[in-house]
C-alpha cells in the first residue's frame, strides 16, 4: 500500500472520518453527527464548504443565506 493510501483517511477518537493531504491537512471530514466538511475540519452544518465552488448546475437558495 502506498504512503498516500495509508495516510489518506482515519477515524478519530470522536468517530469522525477525515481525508487528509500529504501535509496532514484535512481536506474532507464527516463528523460523528453526519455533517460533511470540504476544506474545513469543523463542519457546522450538513454541508460546509470552505473555498470557491465551480458548478455546471443552477443553485437556488432556500431562504437561509446570510452572506
């Protein structure tokens, strides 16, 4: 197994699953409550994304947008 695969993911003491890059930075995390974070180690909603999003679809706001 390559180094990348050995260190690609782990489950912490809190039950969270994290996918890390070679530098140990968390790139994707699913916490024990089911929240998913992309680019963040602390997802605070069902889907938390830190960074820009490029999509080929139309996204619609269901009313909770604050920023």
